[in-house]
C-alpha cells in the first residue's frame, strides 16, 4: 500500500499511555484482532508494525484532539457559528475526524481538513465582512452570478452560513476582467 501521503503510527507508539487510556488501547487491540485494523507496514517485531493514523485515530481521541480543533475551538477562532459548522459537516462540505473521548464522540477538524475547506469554500459572511457589507446584501448583489450553497435554513425561513465556491468566484472575476477589457 502506498503510504507516502499518510502519517504512520507504530504499534509501540500507541501502546504508550500518551495515546490514551487503557480502554482505548484495549479497543485498538480488539479491532486488530477482529481484522478491523490492519497494519500497512510489516515490522521485524510487533512494536514496529505501522498503521495509518487516520485508521487508529478513531480509537484514540486525545492525540487527535491535540493536533486539531474541536467545533467549539474552530468557532472561537473563525467566528463561524457552531450550528453552521455542524450543518456543513452533516452536508459533507467539511471533513472531520470522529474521535472517542471518555463518555462521548467528538468531531475534530485537523489543519489539513480546514485548509481543504478554505481552498474550496468562502463563507459568505467572511467575504461580506471583507467588503464592509452584510452577507444578505452581498447575496442580493451577487444574484444568480454565484450559487450560495450549504446555507442552514432557520425555522423563521432565513438562511445562515452560506458558502461560495472559490472556483465560482474565480470564474466571476475572470469574466468581469474580460468584460472590462472590451
């Protein structure tokens, strides 16, 4: 298996207490025994067997949480509402890693996932703020030129948390530049 783009974790690494509780270590051992978790690198000893971090992350919450952000942390950092983040995740627009923490499951956004999201989408509210206007006014001014996607419809019928595709904005800019040269 090609593992050049994946981060590896070795059996000896996740057997350390730094990776989690005894129950998490037992869960990963049981998953390996059932064949649900498979090594991608064969080692000379069991401790040198390598696994994809993306596959073991679901069993060990704390190291993943430390390397990424919870929805609450991302909301604080960006100003995006947690309900919008949850909606984008549920709609498949933002990827996360689901981790087990004692007593709960939690979504964690890793830096590479946030980067992929930001390279694909611009929240309408962020663009409006940069243009010193409101998101609703910007949406009206854009009209049908750019599709607003991923907006959460509130009970009162208003929509919040709309996203614009970066590629759509790029096409709009190129079309405007061509039109202004004529």
